C-alpha cells in the first residue's frame, strides 16, 4: 500500500497532514472554482489510493471499498443553509451519517444535534457537546435510554402519545417536551407519518394530560418526511403548529420553540423549499419563537464519494440477438454501503474510476448512445439475488477484475446502515480532504 491518506478515527491526526498535501496542489491556482478545487482534491485522493492496490498481491481487505469525504462540501452546505434559512438553527441528524470528523466539524460550526438513541447521545456528548445542544427526537423511547438522557442532562425530547407522557412522568419529569404532530408527507422520499405524529384532533387531549401530569411542554415538532419535494407540506405543517402553540398557551404552557424537522435535500430544490418555509415561519411565528431543524442528508449527501473494486466478471452472450454484455461483481452492495438503494430509495450512478492502467475520474464522456457502448449490470458480493447495485448501465471501456468504479453523493444513509451479512465488513475507510479554507481553519488543519 502507498502512504495512507485515510483515517480510521484514531489516525485522523496523520490524515490531517495529508489534507495539507492535497490542498497544496491547487492553492496556487486562483482560477479554480470551488467545485473544480473539490474535484481535484477528491480525484487525487482516489487516484493515490487505487493505484497503490495490486489485487494480485495485496493483503486481505486492502482492496476493500473506501470513501473520500470532502469536509469543505459540508461547510459549503452550512453557509448555504445560513443564507436561506437564517431563522432555523440546524440540529444535525446524527443517524444520517455519524462520521466522527463530520460530527467534529458540526461541533465547530456550532450546530445542535438530533439524536435518536442512547448511543447517538453518548457519541455527541463525548465530542464535548453541551447537553442543551441535543434534542432526543424519538417520540417512542426505550425506558433505559430515557433514564440515561435524564442522567446526562439531555432535557429536550419529543412525544406523540399518552403512554410516552406517563413514561416521562415516571423517569424524567423535568424534561422539556415537544409535541410531534402529524404532517402530510405524501410527496417525500421516505414517509414518516405512518409511524410518528399526533393528529391535530388528538393534540388538545395530549396537552391536557401533560398539564395534569405537571410536565413541561415547551414546543411543537413536525417532520414532512425525508427527501421532501413539495414546499406546500411545510406551509400546512407550520399552520398546524401555530394552532397547537395556541392551544398549549391557553393551558398555561410557556411555548418557545418550533422544531421543523428534516426533509431537506441538497439539490436545486433547497432554495425554493427554504423560501416557502421562511415565509411561513415569518407569517405565523414572531421572532421571539426559537426555530430549530433536523437536517441530515442536506449536509452530507454530496460530501462523500465511494470507490469499489471489481472482484469478478461474468460474460452474458445472447446468441439470438448476437449481443454480449457483462455482469460485474463489486466488493460492496445493498447489504453494505449501498443499503440506501433499499432503505432510502436511492439510485447511485456508477462511473469508471480505473480501467486497466488508466484512472478516469471525472473524465468527460460523450456518445453514450452509440453502439460502441458496452452494457453491464452491477452486483454486490453477497449470495443474495437482491444484491444488485445497477440493473443496466453502459461504459465505453471493457472492464475486468481489478478495475474500479466510483459513486458520488454517497454520504447519506449509506455506511450508517451497512451490515455484516455473509461475513463482509461493515467498516470502510474514509479518506478526508477539505476544499474550503474556512473548514480547515475550524478543524485546525
């Protein structure tokens, strides 16, 4: 193997030195745009790693799939958030990608954290986060986890049912509670309303019970679904939240915070979505009301690229049509970092990273519809027939064992839900680069 650019968490200080080296290659060229700068850093990291692997001689695991993470992209997404959603204090959804260096950058950026379990709370606290920066945003909680939250001083929690209120009264009567309400998430990638959220006609009864139990309801929470695409969902949710605020205030609760949840994507729909949400907030909630959100994929999806090794190839000849295609088998699949295909409805796009001796990262392509294209299907390494990454794609290159593919936009709900099915690893290396001086300064690199 070549000198490592990558970090397991314990090795990150060594990795930071390598970030300097990667950044130096483009600092002197002021004509590079931010995107070009980032592409160069990511391309250099990918090239260095894959060229160091000889699949005929390497040790077990040295050719495993790996990520390149650009912390500068996370930073740029934060600046974009601040520009478009200035009223909304982001609480990063740890579940989306609990990468330790991403969390460290979030800490330095001053973000809060949305945690859904004891482990996520503990992880953030161990980074040095103050407990009041954490919201335990899980409406149906494990009793021992509630006890842990109480002991750790993590007071902010959500609820959406009566039993949760009785549980809170027993285990954490000083908690600061947010009533999670039902929303219309029919236009979202991953719907949540089937599982969480109190209907509007149930909220009065829940608030009255909370008052009777002498619990402290301080706000309302909603979530329009992960990967939301309809801005009108935010309008209705904000209107409903206003109604619940007024009901709670009439009962004597001091309501001071609205949690607008997640659902934000990092694509071109973000700005119009943010504009609709911002206008609704300004219309229904005065400035003294604190607004928080729970973005996850928005921050990290585009920051991670994964590289995968071709471990096997099968030739598929169709004598009737006179065509030849190929089945490529990678060392990662839907039971690993491509779990997003099943759990998150994603469609990762394969691209050629290395074919033979040629590294082809970000090489412009043309003529994809010409007869010179070779057709492939791409499969994961397990014995399960559903382990398919792409049923059909084409490349001009004839790929073989030892070649590499890469997939962009792989930062959300990927490595966090990888499994060890069939005995394959669920731990993959991350090479960190940083394309933004602001992020480098915050991280001290």
